[in-house]
């Protein structure tokens, strides 16, 4: 059985823990709950059963190698695929019993590479998030336009309101996609690798946006390939283990070098900044071997009596 815990912070390392009735932050309700969930294709499960809970104000980060089933997990949570075993509940209601309109009130989806078949302006694109809230055949009204204006302002992208998506950077489009999801007014956001293909600065902006939204009471679930993203913006981590096992628990407990080395098949090491912040990285191969193959000089540390250069001081910070 996998090592699992739940979103209250407790983690049973000896087997599957049934801790799904624990309260969330400040007594918040459970927005998402899975019970013994198994998902996959053609009757073949990709993982062992998963029990987890997401409360308002929490962020669950999903990590695992390429092809491990992260997107399949999301498709199951959203009702695109039927569970092979177990159940998914949104706000206490079985997923199988929710109409599309009911589901739209519970969860909004943000794809990995947001875009549209037509070159919408940001305002038009964000308005798409209101469609799931409208009755069949109804047109957006004043309340819908107000909701769109509010989320555009909430994410600080008012200056892009009339700009078309094709003329925006990747980070700007990602914020527009999050705005579209917020316009849906769902209680939970599910995002598939929201920082993929973004530059360093935009990665930080998107992650900080997710933290801000969780601080406002939303539930967030997102996938990433960078464990440091989970350390920056995550409450709990769901980690895919070799052989179909799963580990779930507080980020700081799940993202230890030993576990990550097993998950990704490479040596992972931990370091701390001068401010005490944990940073995870790939451990380098022996310097002499790497330098020999790449014809790079082997860097030697300065003697103890030498003062560190400004560059080395910056590296340690």
C-alpha cells in the first residue's frame, strides 16, 4: 500500500490513512475528497488507491515523472474519465451525480497551454469562464460583465483587457487563463503545469498568484515538474512513486531528497539559503568526470584564508 496522509498535515507512513474527516484551515470545509480512488485506462489502474482531501485555503501540488499519470488523474477528477475504483466528491457530492453546470460551480480547469480557437481579446477570453454558469441559450448579462471586470482587476491585468491573446507573452496568457477560471466562480482551481514554458520571473508571478488565491479561501490543485515550486506554493504534495505507489502529505515531509531521488531516478540534494529557505537541486556528477566529458575546468574552492568573491557570496545566498 502507498504511504499516504491527508490535508490536515498528518501522514501515516505505514499504509493508507483514512484521515478524510479532519478539519482544514480555520475549520474550512472539504472542497475535494477522493476515497480509494484508482484511475487509468482500459481497466488498468495507474496507481494504488488514493485518499486525499482538499480544503479551502490549501494547495495540493502533484509531482511525478513524465507519463506517470498526472494528467489522467486530473481528467478523472474533472469527470472526463470514470474512476476504475473508488469515488471523487466535490463539496460533499459525488462527481457522478453532478450536472455539468453543478460541476462548473465546484471546479475550474486551467490547461497547460491556454489558448483559443479564435484570437480573443483578454476580456472576451475571460468571459468564456462565465458560460458554464449560464442557462442554456442565455447570453451574458450585466452580472457576467461585472464578474469579468472584477477578476481582471483581481489579477492586475486591466492594461491587457483589449489586447488579443496572440500579442501576449506566455506569462500574461497564463494569468488570463487563471482569470477565465476565476470568472467561473468555482471554489477550486485545477491547473496542469501552470508554469510550463514560462521564464523565471513569470514562474514566480504565477506561483505567487496561486498563493494569493489560496489565501483568499480557494482550493488549488496543480501539477509541476519542479519540487521547488511546491516549496514556494504548496500545502500538501501528492507524489507518484515507482511501481504505482503514491505518497501524500505536507510538502516539507514529502519532498525529501531520498524520496525524490527514487521518484526521478537521479540524485537530488538539499541546500539552504542564508535566510534558511530550503532549495532542492540535482546533485552534480563527480566534477572530474563531468569536466572531462565537457572539457570544462574543475573549479576549486578558495583557500580558507581567502575572502570570497562577490560572485561566490551571491551563489551561497
